[in-house]
C-alpha cells in the first residue's frame, strides 16, 4: 500500500478586502481567475502568499507578508500555513489588533 504526504503549504488564511504588505512579490502576472492564481502558487516552489485583485492581477510572494492593508472588496490576500504549531502560526491573535496610529492596517506576524 502506498501513502503520500503533502508538504506544500495551502493558502489557508484568506483575507478578502485586504492587500498583502511588508513583502515584495516574486512574480506578478495577469490571470483570469483567483483559482488560476492559486494554481500558479501551488506550482511554484516557495510560494507563501498570493494577492489577487479585480483587475486580474496575481501577485505571488515568496516571503510571508508582515501586515494586511485594508483595500477594496475586489482584492484578497491569502497566506499559506507554514507551521503546525497554532500558537506561532501567523500570530493569529494579533490579526484582530489594529496597528497603533493607523486605522487601516492589521499586523500579521
């Protein structure tokens, strides 16, 4: 019997209405759908996050974004889980905290 384990990260953390910030995209392409953008991320080694907007722009990040910036509803930031330890994963407790002095930023890590 054969078994396989998937070790590639999945884009588990989805933030519609927010842009990824604090990291430089390794690739920027035009794709027809968000699903195509996700598939491109899965094909690339080292994809940590994607950002897709209503202008069909797909940005792929090879580093974890450090914060989220509020944007229009046509934009979404999706971040892959990198660790099985829920206490360290993206500092999820910090996601609901606003950055001091800025009403449109959310701290991610």
